[in-house]
C-alpha cells in the first residue's frame, strides 16, 4: 500500500518544528508502507534545500519514493476546484458582512483565484495511488476530498 | 556463517518486481538489491526513528512558522 506524504509532514521533520513529534510518530507508525511524493510536494520542500541531490538523499533515508511522472486527472480535480471556489467567501472582520476583495489599482473583483492550489493536485495524486494521505492539514483535505483517507 | 547460494526462479511478476527494486535500491548486483529490499522491509521502528533523527533539523523555517503555517502560506491559503 502506498501513502502520499504531504509537504507539511516533510517540512516538519526536516525543520524539527513544534509539530515534529507528531510527524515522527506518524512516519514511524506507517513506515512499513511505501511513502510517495509527486513533483508538487518535491518542489515545495525543495525550496528549503540548496540542491535537488541534497533533498533526494534525505528522502532516500526516509524511504520516500519520488514519482516524477504524475499526470493530473482533470475529472477528479475540476469538480472539486469548482466547489472550493463556490464555498470561498470573504467576510469583513468589522461588520461581519460577506464582501469581495477588490484590486487596489484597477478595482477588479479578486474573488476567484487565478491558479489552482497545489492541494488539489496532491489530493488527486493520493487518489490515484490508493487514496491514503499523511498531512497536518487534515481539515482542509477532509472538507474537499471525501474519497481520500487522512491517516492519523 | 558460510555463504550459500540459493536459487530464485524468475517469472514475469518477479522480474518486474526485481526491476523496480533495482531502480529503487541501486545495488551493484541482484544479491545486494535483495538484501537492501529485505532490510528496508524489516526495518524496525527504532532503526527508522534513528533515520528520522539523522535528517531532522536540517532546514530552518521563517521565525514563528511551523510547517503547516509555512505550507498554507506557500499555497496561498493564508
């Protein structure tokens, strides 16, 4: 069985942050299964390393497989992205009313994001590989990707 | 212990698995690849924890950030 490791787990391990003990316990609990990541996760974590090789060596130590040939499945991603956009609401912290972010230069409506969040590609990658994900961002993934099992 | 040679019959499924293991474990020969694969499979919790400790603390996040906050910011959700 394969398990996708979200960047939040890897960054927590590599930085030994306040979530480190929890990340370590999760990795130990599931280490007999195959951990995998795709290029989105690799790049997010790679930002903190000086070279690909340095990160690859550390991933190898943790037995994490880097799947470079991931192809996004649009029929999984797009309906969920639409739901996300529909649910995305902004509220004024003063009056509490729903509002719309406006560009300070041209006054355009900024309600819709220009780019799809990498979370959607990561969830799709997990779905394509058996549907198991290790992440610290459990609420977000549970809300939008009911097909994925968030391991605890 | 004396070295012994064992026979391993290759069928298509085993050949494919061996090829995958060769790619993953990068051994010099088949014996080494099988050794690494078995070691990996049977790695104890303590040994794996040691590996985690070896890579822990190799990067620094911006002050006041944990991994979750950092990732949410990278992804533009915060």
